[in-house]
């Protein structure tokens, strides 16, 4: 019986206490912080998936449980989520100011690095279904998962248009709650991108451009927009964490087949989204094509190697625990 089975076992008639959320040492707590870092970066960089990183670090199901049960088991869930929340805040600030600035200078190179990291991490997601039977239904779920992020990116590129968030109508505030709710899903399902979703609805650029003092002083109503997005986001996290936990409990193999497809599709969309499409158009005009492609290829390869080495390390670390 592995650790998860032991932690999930409860006397008949009593609810399982869930997985052990305690960090054994500072190293494990740091892993939670790194997970949060990628969750924060995912808001800025299309295709980056914090939940995929959670799977690599074997924290995914713990993350879902902690979010879904934060009110019922507040103490242990909050302690688990604290490093994740700190990392997410750092990742968001770092992504918004530092990475965003790098994207303006060398977008393809930066995206290629993170795409390499996501690609090198895919074997960790594949490990979750490696011993499962690949039935026609599960294969179809994988293919569907692969196509969903690609479809979202296509819509964002060819059908998306920017929408103003200045002085919104009353009904639009309800729309912002729904958008926040949907963004929460992208944070819990590997392969779904918050950035791509916001680009599809036309709200990504307006929201990014709104974050500065000048805009706030001229359009104070934007804080109501932020409040609606946050309210929807929190509600979505609580709802989707429960749903994903239930799916993994009842249909684990099928769910991870879909997740594997979503994760693979997200790597494709990192190179195929509205921002990258604009970059390719600049290449057509002869701007930095060869240099960007060469640097991007090197960084992509470096990302693949670094992530895969980490996956192999996690595999070796897991084996002794399974033998205990």
C-alpha cells in the first residue's frame, strides 16, 4: 500500500481525511513555492501550466484537496497552500514586470525556453497513465484534450478582438465574474491557459494595460472589474478543485488521459497564439528572424533537458518510497 492509500484509508462510515498535506522539510515547502511561481507566471505566458508542474512534483492531488477543503479543514489546508500562495504572488509580479519586459524584447526566445520546460515535463504526466490500458474512449479523450487548447488559440488569433474595460455596463460585471470563474479552471487543469482564454475573450491586453497608477486614477471603476474577476476566480477554484478531485477519484485513468492531451496541446499553443502570431508577422518583414530562431532553439533544448532531468530525479526519489 502506497502513501496515498494509507492516508486515504478511513474506518467504514467515516469520511477519508484526505492526503497528508504536511511538508516534511524546508525542501518540500520550497517545492510548493516553485509550484506557486509557475502558477503566477501562467497568467502572463501563454501555455505555461502550474497544474502540470504540480503533477511533476507529485503535488497535484494535494493541491486540489487543499483548495477544495480549505473551509472544512482550514488549518492543514492553509499551511499547505501558504508556500504556494507566496510563490504565486512572486511569480505574478516577476511575470508581470520582468518576464513581460523580456517578452517585448525577445518574445520567441522566452516562449521557447518555457515551451522546452513544459515539453521536458510531459513524461511526468505520461507516467500517470503508463500502466493503464489505452482503451478507445481514453484515446479519444487524449485526442480531445490535445485539440481543445489548439482550438482556443485559433479562436483567439482569428476571432478575438480587444474589449474595453473602461466604464463597463452593469451586465458586464456579471461577465467578469464568469471570466474569473473560467480562469480558475485554467489553473487547475493542465494544458488550459489563462492567457489564451483572456485573449480569446479580448480582455488580456486591456487588463494588462490597466495595471498602472495613471490608469487607476482616470478609471477608478476598474477596481470593481478586478473585484468581480477575483470573486469569480475564488469561486471557480473551490468548485473546480472539488470536480477534479472527484474525477480523479472515480475516473482516474480517463481523466489523466485527457490531462495528458491538454498538456501536449498547450505546448503547441505556446508557439501558436495571438502574441506569437504577431511575432511571426514581424519575421515576415525581415526582423531578427535568424537570430531569434537560433536563440529560441537553444533555449528550447536547454528547457527540455533541464525539465527532463528533474522528472528523472523525481522518479528516482519516488522509487524508494514505493518500496517502503
